[in-house]
C-alpha cells in the first residue's frame, strides 16, 4: 500500500503521479510537474505550487507550498484563484495602444518593441532635458523588494510613488516614532495575550500566516482581544470583542496603560533600560528629579484623566471590562502580541496615535522582541541584496514629497491630481503598476479629470494583469503576469523568523525542467499566455531603449556580466541576489545546485538566526572605531561629508544629532548594545523628532480626537459615521474582477446598519439608502445587523467595479456604467450588471449573481492626516432612505467641493523646513532615498 502524504514529497515534484478523482472508480493516473511560486493576490506572498499537466502542458491545479516558512502549505481562497486569473477569457493578452480618445475603449494591438521604443524615447528626452520629475512610477501592491526602486535610481530620478497613504501611513508613523521600524511583527504563536485593532484573522496585513498562528496560540490558552466597531470574524472568534467608537481607541489603550502603571504591573527595568525616559522627564516634567523613580508618578500625572470610567464614556466600552483586560495583560508580562495596521489607524485623523498607544502597552509589559511579544518588522523581514546599482540621485520630487507634509511616511499620492491641477508640475510618462487610483483612491473623479488631460499627463502607461477603471484612461495597456507568470523576490514579517519567497513564471520553469532551451535571450512572454510579460524584463529592456548607446550612464547597470554588450538576464539578476543570502549558497551546494536552481525548485528559503531580543546584542568595541559617546549614551560616527552640498561641519553636526546614519550602538548599563534604529537608539517614549518638526503636543502617546468623533456629530438627526475600510478575505481589490471563483463567493457589499439606526432613520429591511458625503452621495442597499455599533454604518471597500465599454472586460464582477459630466458635476449610473452569456468559458453561462456593489470611494474627498499624510477614510455622512429616481449604484460628485476640502486639509499642515533647513528628517525611512543634499531646502 502506498504511503499517504498531505503533499507530494519534494523529490517527486518534477514527475508527480496522482489519481484522477473524476475518473473514480476507474484508476486513472495523471502526471504533473510541480513548480513552486508565490501568491501575488495580497501582500503576504504565501507559497504556491502549480501542477503542470504533462498531457496538456497547462496548469490545472494550484495548491499551497509546504516548504514555505510563513504559509506552511496553507492558503486562503485567493491563492488557488490564481488559476482563474491565468485562464480568464477576458484577460489582456497583448500590448495595446489607445486608438481614440482616452476612455473611449478604442485600442489597437502593438508589438512590445513599438511600445518600448515610444516610451523609452519619451523618458530619454525628459531626462536629457532635465525634466526628471516628469517621469513617475506609481505602484499599488509591489509584490517585490526593491527591483523597481533600483531601476529608478539607475535612471537618476525621484520617480517612485506608491499607494501607501491610502493604506498604512498612519500605522507606520505610529510605530516608527517608537522604534524606528515602521511595522510591527508579532510572535503570535507564542503569545499569551493577543490584542488586535482590526479584523486580523480574516483580512489582516499578512492574514493567512498570522491567522494560523493566532488560532494556534488561542487553542493553547492565549487570550484574544479584538477592538472593532464591527463584529468581524475576528471579533466573533475573540475572547473579548470591544466595539469602541471609531477614533477613540487611543483612549481605551491609554486607560489600560494607566492601570498597568497604577497597579505596578509594568516592567520597570525594561522601561528604564530601553526607553528615552530621561528626555521624557526633561521635556514633560522638568521640575521632577531626573531619576527613574520619577517616571511612574510622571506617567500617572500625564494620564490621570484616562480613567476606566472616562474611557467608558468616550469609547463606549464598559469600565469593568477595561479593568479586567488590564489585569489580564498585566498578568502576562513579555508575552503581549499586538497589531494594528489599517482599521482604526487608516480611518481617523490622528489615527497614527492608535499604533503609538498600542505599542505603549508592549513597552510597559516589556513585550518587545520577546518570545510571544512584538518586535519591529526590520528584524523579521529579510531584503535580499540586489546587484550593484547607481549611487543616490540629487533630485527631490515635490509632486510626491511636498513641503507641506515633511513627516508623511510615504508619497502624497492621493494629492497628485490636485497638484497637477494647481500647476505644480506635469507628467511626461506616468506608469500605473498593479494600481487603480480612479477606483481605489478617494476623489476618483479628480483622478479621472487629470488622466483625461494630456496637458497634465502626456503618456499614461498601465502595467496591469487585468482591466481596470484606471487602465481605461491609459495610452498604453501592457499586460503583466499574475503570480504564476513573473519573477519577484519578497519577504515579510509573518512570524519570529526570516525568509524569502521566490515568485517565478511557472511555464518558463516547466520548459526548463522538460529540457527546452531557455537562454538569457529568452523572454518570459514567450512562455506565458499570449504575450503577457513581467515587469523585471520589461524594465531591463526599457532601460536599454532609454540609453541605447550607453552615453547616459544608465544602460551599464542593466548589462549582462557574462555577455557584455547584451541586456542582463533575469537568471543573472537572481543568481546574483541569491548568492548574497546568508546560508543559501551553502545549502544549495550541499544539494548539488546553484543558488538560483535551489530557489526555483523550492520557492522559499528560511534564514537561520535567533530573532528574539535583537536590540540586546552586544556590539564589539572594535566595531565602534572612532565613534564618540554622547551624553545620552549613544555612540555617534561622524563620518565624512560625502556629496553633501553644505559644509562638512554641517553634515557632521547632523550625524552627531542622530539624524544621519552614524549611530551604531547605545550604551546600556555600561555595555554597548545594538539598540533600535532611532536617533536615541532606544524606544522613544518622547519623540524629539515630532517635537522638533512642529508637533510637540503629540510627542508622547496621546489621543487626537478624530474628524468623525461621535460627540461632534448630530446623532439625534441623520448623521452617522461611515466605515468604508473593512476588507473581504476572498477578494483582491482590483484583481478580483478576473477571478470567477472569488466573484461568486463575494460580489455584494450592503451597508451594515444597526436595527436601532434603521428604525430611527426610516431605512427599510433590504431597502435602498442614500449616503451623503461632503462632496456628493451614493446609493446602496441596507443590511440590518446587530453586529455593528449603533451610530456607525459600514460598507466594504472591495466592490463597485465598473466599465465604460462592455468589450473591456470585468464581466465577473463589474457592470457597464454611464458617466455624465457637466463642468465639475459628475454622475455615474449603472447600465448593466453581470449576466449569463456565452464565451470561451462555460462558467459564464452559470453566473447567478447580479449585484456588484457601489463605487463609494468616488464620493470621498481627500482627507490627509497633517502629520502622517494618511488618507483618513472614515466619513461623516448623512444616512437617509433613497429618494425618488435613485437607483442602486448611483454616484453623484462635485469636484469643486473636493477641491475646497483639499485646501482645507492642506491648511492643517505644518510645512517644512524643519531643523537645519531640511525638507524631512534624515533618519525617517523613505522609498528610494536621494542623496542627503536633496533634503536641504
């Protein structure tokens, strides 16, 4: 009898035999080659194994990769749905160029050479003429670590733009201001208390790898606490569900923090050794003795108003429950795992303080980098080294990094159409890559206005695996591969360990295994369906078109090291990367393979090393060289001025102030230790950066009342708080539209409304509702549920897909619409919905759903937090029954009102320059950092 396995043994992957279940009771064997890759349908990069059928040469099944250290062979619905995306009958298979007006739906097929020549010549002219800021790469979900950034740096342009300030900038600033790392990494598997401010089990940041470990910890006795106004799956699974009023989460957290200190249930020695408490006392309590015994009384003084009773009044969470939870947290020191990413952080003005206050509990319990605690992502994420590239460039692109937002964690991408309308700049070539700002971003009609205007955007290139509302307004639509059709390397902070995952074009790899010739001159689009390509080879070849003779100094960074005078191949690129991963080359040699072959066979690699207490690592005094030990105990390396355009003394002063990269260690109890990547090399209870850059009132963890704070609403009338941010675990933002399985699972998003609100507002069961925002309104169906706090309504942000042309795709999840524009007045009305129809896919005859939701984001004005730059997604709305003539899915917007809102939120900022005349703190993380000289205003 054959041995049973959960997965085919790895040594059989090149020729695995299985029985055809559909042939039962006949015994029919099928032979497959199993090729690993990683999922590209969310940010987690879970492992996949594609089964390529020997008889057909096609992928006919996709499962989890048991060798992947994070996902461990398990996937959510989105992973296997990669097969839908490959086989989707409406996918884009060839490069297309606009043949009519933007948005007309008229396209002509072109060759890759034609597209590369045109786009390359435009970029070459812009760079040669000093118009560097006119080339912009705008990425949604990157799915890779650093490839595109290297490309832009080699081009010498500050052209990187991202989606991050519609996603996570608030949380990032909150965490970075504590520990220098911009994301948390919780050791959920070993935690005893798990505190989640999100629907983390079903839709968290890396929810599949995280959810596995959270559920395992809970089964071993861990207490799970969920803060969410909506009864998510996580709330229903948690031991405590706390439906606090949106934006009041910091009050709840600070009440718990105060109780920990009041009850003596805090780790005093950890706080003494690893926070900058001396600075805190100096700045907040200058009259108290500068000794650690003053810290406890000082904290109780600062947080005296955050009592359980006041927290109950503000948050709506019972005081007795707050006391009980504080006791549970205090009883499990060093094993408190926490996470906040989107949710409360993404929704609220000042939402970044939610992350700051949550991590405060980690600090007080000493649960930082411990077994069962929470550490910084930089210690659990590994970024593999890329081949050498160009030095940092000198430019600073104010279209992405405006002076008004010096502390913004990422580019101010949501404001791009407003900046273009104001004449702050123009774009010669605008790349949108796996991004759909017309649909995803707030104020989508302002994006549409910008993308329709060739004076603002001369050439829009959409790099996309599927049709989207944004691609419809492009000049080129270039088909890029999904998770089984491209190369990428990615690593994320999924647990207490480090790993890298390798995404690869499965049919290209299958051809290699079968002995077909795959050379450096081969291109991935030769193996994928149609002419679907990948960005990596596209960027390499485009760089050669920009600099065909090498005179610009760009081409040399993309030249083959083995065959000079020819473009670098992806094999050469990734062999170089993998050879620099600690331990990988040795393990590959032991297996009789190169590092690249080893990764192509396994798809992932776990790095060795103890990930706990990294900040405690002792630094060899020999490594400190000529460092100076300052009064705060930090070793500062003065270094050399490099290419800094100011005086050498000025750069040295900046480095000595901890603003450069010259701080290798901190002295703790007489021993030099690694510490944290902050100016103080410690956890910053008091952030001098926030204070120095104009926000001293927010330098310590505190509460900033939200722009939708419930006490400022007329709840007795029809005002309510709209939560538009929660995710559906079976959807992929834009890319769900070409997945039939996922569309069947989730295709509608009714408005969650509490029965008491429905009765008070006259909303019928399943009735239509008009939601009025500041700049317009939309019409949506209602769903009465007690699973949401009264006073709050909610609608998922995944749905409401639409198309202007029935031939442009999206039939699983989108409907045809009509858009009417009269000056600044815009109206979108649905004309069609998914219906049964004949196609190359028989399943289109089986479509049984028709509701595809409403595009609510169109009606949201830009609301960037003045500190972090994060879009504050929650909306102050009026909720009422639909009016005569309203139809489900209707959207009405006045972009003149959106411009007024933009100017009002812009006026809330405190612009640069900051200390030393800088645009931005030098120590703050930033994608694609320029030379320090570019920081000077």
